[in-house]
């Protein structure tokens, strides 16, 4: 499954595509045999702490929005609320979805308590 989303990669400007488990830049290539990525390194996994990231949420994250999410589950099964945002990890030179706790309750109207965000 490969679906062109009409969204642009924040790293190189190419199209972002949707695959089974990830949203990735069209210029991202991964050699599974040698376990090496080449080209653009923009990849966002569609699952975060048992929540599925929707295309609509990805679009908001790419626009710089913080999305408030309720009932994440940690590794011990404890629920917690947090905001999520797209941030570039300069040490690893790649984008990641980052949890934000200070702004998690900034806008109660946008809270999500769903399996898909």
C-alpha cells in the first residue's frame, strides 16, 4: 500500500506518502538487507503509545500545531494526557513526534480520547 498524501516533506520538500506502518518522504529509501536508510530521512510511524496517527493529525503536526491527546498508556499500562508535536531532533538529524506536557491542557476543546488521533 502506497498512498501519495499531497503533503510536503519538511526536510526536503518532496511528497509524503503513506505506507502500511509509516508516513514517509518519497525520497526515503531503506535497504532492509543491510539495515541502512538513504535519501531523505523523514519517517513518522503511524502508531504512538497505542494510538494511531491519522492523516489529518499528520497534516496538523506538519503545520506546527500541538494536538492534545487523552489516555495515552505508558509501558506499565498507566494512563496519562499529553500534547504531541512534530519536532526535529538535531542530535539524530530527523523528525519525531514529541510529547508535550506543559501545553497538554492548553485547549480542552481539542482533547482526543480515541484510538486514532
